[in-house]
C-alpha cells in the first residue's frame, strides 16, 4: 500500500483515465474520457473505482428517449446518466477516517469508471456477503421503501404492486421482506414469474376484471400508462392509499376517463400521493428515523441476511462499453429484460 504525499492507495494511481457516460440528446449516448490526477485528491477526499452500475428503465430510459426534462428540475443535455453505482475505495486523503482502502460502497453517482467524493458524501458500505450487481439495485429498491413509508405502511397489510419493471419487482421483494402480503400485477408472464420469486403471494395480469375485488390496503403504482393508473384506483380498498412512483400518462394522450372521478375519491375515500422521496439530511435517528442513508443501509442488510434475493432479477450483465445496446433493448420494451447492470471492471 503506497502512502506518497500522505495519500493512502492500494497501488500507484498518479494518473488515470476516467470514462463517463454522457447523454448529448435523444439516443445519443457517448463516452467521454477525462484524466484524473493524484493531485486532485484533497485531504478529506476518497477515490472510488466503479465495479458495477445499474440501469433504471424508468428515469434513465426517459433520459435516453429524450424525455429528460419531464422530471421537474432535471438538467437538459448534455448530461450524465445513471444514479446507482457500486465501487471500491482505491485511495483516501490523509485526513480521511470514515473510509478504508478496499471497502465497497454504494453511491448515487452516474455511470462512470471512477469518481472522487468527499468523505461526508452520501455513500453506504456494501457488506462483504452482498453481490456487487445486486447491491447496485439498492436505490431502485429504496424508492419502494420510501413509497411505503410515505403511505404509512404497517406490517401485515395487503400491498398491490402495479407495474413489474425493475422498480416494481424490487418493490415486490422489499414489501415482502417488510412483512406485507403482496399481489403483483403486470402485463408479462415472464415478469409475473420473477415477482413470484421475489415473494409475491398472488399474481394478476393488468386489466383483469378481478382487480376490482382486491381491496388492497396500499397500492404501489410503478407503471406510467393510464391503464395502470385505473388498475391502481380499482385495486385499492375503501380508505386505501396509492403511492405513485411512476409518471401517470407519460408519453400518452389525455385519458378517456376522469382520473379524479368521484367513484374513486369520494365513494372510496382514496388517498393518492406522489412518493419515492426520502430525506437526505444527516441526522440522528431520533430526529429522522429513516432518512435515505438508513433506508439504504436497511436494504443492504436485508441482502446480507438473504431476505432480498435481488440477484435473481438481473437478466442482463453488460460490459460498460456496450451500454448503448442495453438502452436500445430497454427502449424496445423487451419483457425479458428485468434488471440490467454494467460491469466497469474490465
């Protein structure tokens, strides 16, 4: 282990080329190389070399389609993409005490081969027993946890998950781990079978007339189509809650029904909420019991204990320089793609 210039590092890294995935416009994904030098590392900084990043077939795919700014506050092009990064600490500044060489960390950094972070930045240690690819799905799983917390979920409730993309499937898994009875509703038999492996108690196909008889305590809506929204309001019981993780009606014309029809809001007294946010404030647990960091720690601990078999969701493991192929496959709405991860270690 080298300690030149007060910087601790596993091997000489005076200079390295960092590859970053940058979106320049719709379907215009390129890799941009930048040179990192050891002098860039401050006394409270750490260098993380990326092992694996995960593809979000929601936000990431929307960015790839050219729909980046449909998300309020999102940047325009050119812009980095990705927000699910697992890497290894390769060098630390002289004053760093929180992180050690060789530790694996999950962060919300984009698709890139390495990055420099402050010691205090939002990062969570990945336990030694957890597969890197599975760990890269931690934030996508956290969105489901946040939606359940915002909906005041209680253990043992009946939770219906509508939409079985990667976020929906991760939500099925974590809702099961949190003690829910889960009904999974999707439009693909392949995805439904994955939901069964994630612990779903019951499977249904989108649009099934029996959805009206579900009487779910809570509905997690992760799909965008208006038809999925209609399934959600039909599936909820009287007084039920619907956590909306998707973008209802995205890329569709206005629906031929009233989304706030009195038969749902008045007759069933439903609560609809936009969800997926967790506080990022650093605080003691007595101030904010579960902020984003502690949600991620909980999810990774569930993985460590074998309660979240997310590795079974990974259908595509792709070298980083073939990333665009995975985006194109996702753009085709392939039902055989559940979770895709990019390997940066080559």
